[in-house]
């Protein structure tokens, strides 16, 4: 049974309207409705698969078993860039705190935490996916838990990161509050999310890979990020663009737009779309994806 929300999952307003219908191009081909909150402007997938039903939408057998060369090249590039980005992310958090306790919520297989640990950070992670968590725990000596409830109640962190995670969390308000309970009063929380108001978001429209429905339950832009900050008593300290995301998202979107398109054409189009998206974003926050750095007020 899917789950139908009667209130905005961010501001609890009952005033929202259907906004669009988007296809799950990556996995199932199913269509989902996006609603838009009239108060905080958040877009949210509604109805949506409940927490116990979402699992299969993360299984990508189609994706991998029919893997063509295009996808493996794309994945190869993705991994190279990811490794580069991991060291950049460690540099980025060190602008705020030189060392301390770091919690990565949605840490995947733990590469970012491992890199931070090697630079002296005391690390912990949350990862609900069993397979990824198992791999992360092999690297990080069982520092990774399945949920925030399993972490030590009394531990407070200097930095908490959620890189492309917030948009996947079913109980947005409750989980955000629980996560914030673990943040030191002087700590920073870094949240990266895609931005549907970006140039590539608008260019690809319903074919934009950043929707990633129904895995993405929420779709933020600068308005709903402001609402998020106010809702949880946070102050926005910095917004940092994730410039590679525009290329990667454009490449996936090209594939959704035209499955039969030759590989080179997709790369060519995605390259220019990525460049243009980054160029058109005249200020941080307008990029394809952004990292928002918050502090408690
Ligand atoms: Zn709302």
C-alpha cells in the first residue's frame, strides 16, 4: 500500500496542489505525482511508497544486468569524479572545524568517512542499506549504524553531513530533529540536495534525472530550503555549488529524453548542458545541486 500524505512533510500545511507527474525512468517506469505546498513551496512525491515498500525501487537489476558500455563508461567517470570529490569534501568540512567528531548520515559504503578518519576525524555513520553498511563497517570497524536511534544518545558531533540524503528520508521532521539533537551547539550541519530550479532542471523538465522519483520524496529549491532552515531554527552559513552534478544529471537526463540516442551525442549534449547550467547559475544556490551549511541559531 502506498502512503498518501495529507500534510506537507516539511511545514505541516494542509494546503498543497498537484504540480506534475513524473516517471521513474531509472528503475520501474512507474509514474508518480508531485505535489507543491502552497505555504513553503516544497515539492513532494505524493502518494509515495511507504518505508517498508520503497526497497524494490532501490534495486537496480534492470539497470545493471542490461548494462551497456555507455553505462559502464558513465559509472567509471562517476567513480573517478566521486573519489576526487571525497577529498574535496574533507577539505570543505575542515574550513569549519579542523578536527573533531563527524557523523555522516547516509554514508553509503563509507569512503568519505574513511578519508576523514585518515585525516584525524573521529567518525561515525548511519546507513540503512544492509549491503552498503556491511561494506562500510569492514572499513570502519563497526562505526556505522542502521538508524539514528541506534547511535549513542549522548554523543554530540562537530559536523554532521547529509550528502544527497535528506530527500530520501521518510519521516523528514522527526529524523531531522533527531539528527539535530546530535549536533553540538557550536556544530555545523551540511546538507546537499538537488535543485529543480537549476538551469538543467528547467531544460530537461519531466526528463530531469534530479527528480529521481520515487526515491526522492522531496524536491527542494531555494524557497523550500529557506523554509527548512526556519522550521528547524537554523541559520544558513554558506551555500556551495556541486558543479559536477550538472554534468552527471544532464547525462542521465539525456538518456531519459532519448533512449536510442548515440552515446557520443548524449555526452556532447550533456557536456554543454552541464557547462551552461553552471554558467547560468549566477549565484550559489541556483546550481544543479548545492551543499547548504547550517548552524543552530
Ligand atoms: Zn509546506
